[in-house]
């Protein structure tokens, strides 16, 4: 397909999405919930189809030489498919934000003014390799009353098609327009460029993937963007940390799943924690994590490799972590301010004053105390799921869930007032 033909095809999808969005804006909560619950049931029933499609994607990924971390992000199994189905059901059971009155007041002249949540309209989601995003993004957009155009990565092409088919079938069960959730059915990268220019049809773009994808979207899009470039997440171990807790949280933050954006990439150690610092580094190394440290950290274990400035700015998405000694909370805040991507940071300490200082002074979308950075997830926040993590400061920040996928309007009710 030529670039011109791709643009025409994408604009046709945009027109259908816009028409579907008008229907969804007034769709009953019960219909949206029915579509999601039906899709969850269909995904469970179609597990064999999903696994077969995913096997094709994984085989191609291995042939291309993708890293084990990337293949892990791509792979589906029984548990992950069940997780997708449960995610759809969880979103169905969340309160519907559309139509919620967030504030109301009456003016002296008798005018009643209400601020009411409304859908954004049409959302474009561009993502890589993780097929579960097809379900999460489609479901969240639908529940928030939005139509969505999904453009998955070429690595997850077959898996995304299989999941999308179940979502569309669920829409049919509920009598909602099938164009409410559309999937771009081409691997052609021109489709991304076309989406970025569709300001007449798409109201917001959400990119979810590596730095090169997100960077391109932010530079080229004529549509507003919810995005973060990468997840360079820090764990700071304070001198007043509980060593047992610090070790457990640190290993989880790095090693539970190394390929997600909430995985810790840099360990900062208070110099007052030097007595138990070797234990922390050893725990990471023994868990199979490569440690790249500054001059002080290198002395803690002969297996530690020297770090360079490049390490402080790197999102490894692999079993690698950079490590550095700092001078207390001020040193940690200074390092994070210089090198963080603004995603997620965690302080491990029993000193409440130190924790509060860290929580207030670190300017990232998510800041934690005595918890693994791997909790940086909309599902873990009770949002049911997320469409991504936004690190900007306009409209949405942190996990982008149902509430963040709505805007608002003012409804003004009068009894014949005219302005003098």
C-alpha cells in the first residue's frame, strides 16, 4: 500500500471512529459493561486461537533476534490471557465517569452551573509488542465513552488481531457500533505518520513503547499527546532504611519483570547506609542482575562493573542496574532531578521526615515510600487498567485510566435570565 493509500484508509477509519464516538457519548453504562463482559468471556473461550496467533508472533520475534525481555513482553500464556479477561471485567465493574457532576453551584442571578465529565472523543493509541495493550486500551476508551483507533506494533500483529476480534464481537453483543474499537490492519509504518496528522478525527494520541516511538510521536504529532519518553526509575535506600525490607523491595523493583517501564533502573544509596550496602548489591548480583556502579559501589563487590554517565540516562529494560552513593535525601533528589525521566521513584526508609521530604521534593509523576516501583501501574492503583503512564503536567499525569480519558463541560441551567 502506498503512503497516499494508507492516508486515505486511515482517514476513513477516522470518519467511522468519529461517528461511533457520537453514539458512545450517550451510550448507557449497562451497554458498555455488557460489551466488556462479553469480550472477556469470548477471550476465555478463544484461548486456543489467541495462543496460536501469539505463537506466530513469538516465532517471528525470535527469528528477528529480539531480546528475551522484549519476547517476555510479547508472550501470552494461560495466566496472561486470564489476566486480560479479568482486566476487562475489572474495567466493567468500575464506576462510569461519563456524566459525573464534579462540581455545581448557583449564582446570585439564579443560574445553576454544573461541571460534568464527558468523553474526550476519539483516541489514537500507538503501541509496541505488548498484546494486552489491545484489550486494556480498547476497554478503557470504551468505558470512558471514547472511540479508539489502535495501532499495535508489528511484533504483536497477529496477537493484537486475535484480541481485537473478541472486542469487536463483544461490541456486537451489546448493540454498540463495531467501529468504536478499530485496529489498524497493516504493519506499514506510514499508518503511524497518517495517525499523527489526523487532527480532524483524533482528539488525543497515546504512544506506548520505546523511546524512538514516543520521541517521534511527540515531535511529529499535530494531535495532543499523553506520553512519557521512558521509565528511568530510581530506588533510593536511605540510611534509616530497614535492611531486610530494602533488600526485598529493591530486588522486586528491578527483577520481578525487567522489561516494564516501572522497573527500577538506578539504585541510589545513602552513604549512611554503607554498612548494609554490600548486602543490597550482593542480592542483586545473586539474582542475576548486572550492577554498574560508581567508584564507591565498585568497591563493594568484585562483580560490579564501572558505570559511566551513559548508565544514569539509560532505560535498560533488562537485568542491569546502575548504582551510586549519594549524600542523603538532598543528594538523591539532586541526582533524580538531573537524570530521571519523571516516571517513578521510591524512597526506602523508616524516617518519616526523610520520606516526606523525598515525596514533596521529587518532581516525578509517581513518588513512593517503602514500596516497589513495579506498583507503577493503573491496575495496582485501583483504576482497573491503564492506557499508559503520562509524565507531562497537562491534563493527565501518572497512570492514565478512566478519569484521565474524560474531559468536562459546563452545563448551565436558567429560568429566563438575560445579562444586563
